[in-house]
């Protein structure tokens, strides 16, 4: 671990703050794609690693990302106006919803049991938002 910290400190000296953020963002997006395809991760490991070790590594990453998210929100709020924060939150929520709907899109034509309360609530919310949006743009 000491070697890694030494290497990391060398990288920090060379990279600007913005460049480092951009590099980490690209790396996280790449890792997200890999995690979405678990078969890729398993196929690349010869011999396979210990599943407990893999899960511990993923849990460590999750914890670090959770802490980073809270740190970033605090940083963003301290460097922007309240309106900019509200706009950022709205934009991020719209991005997340769009991502979730795109993830659900391939399953639209498949039979789905929509009798669960969660499914009904989900579809009701989508319908209500769509109706309000259409009404707002009619006037």
C-alpha cells in the first residue's frame, strides 16, 4: 500500500486538479460498464479470484464512491449559489431518470407482472409527470 501511495503522489504532482477529475470520471465510467457485464469481469480473471475478495473490493469502492458523493455535494454547494445548486440537483435527477428509463427500455416488450404496488406506483408517477408536462406545453 505504501508503494501505491507513493505512485499516487507522483501522479498528483503531474496532473492538474481538473485533469485528475476527468481521468477518474473516465475510469469510473469504464468500470461501470465492466460491472454491468459481470461475465466480462469473470472471464478476464485467470485463475478466478476469490469471490469474497472481489466482493470486499467492490464494497470498498462503493464506500469510497458514497463518501466522494457527499464530499462533492458539499463542495458544489459551497462554490455555487442556492439557485445553481437547485438547478444542478434538477439536472442530475433528470439524467438519472433518463438513465433508468433507458435501462428499462429493452424490457418493455417483454411480459411483466405489473400487479405489484411498486410497479403500479412507478407507472402512475410516470403517467402523472407525462400528463403535467403535456398540459404545461399546451398553453
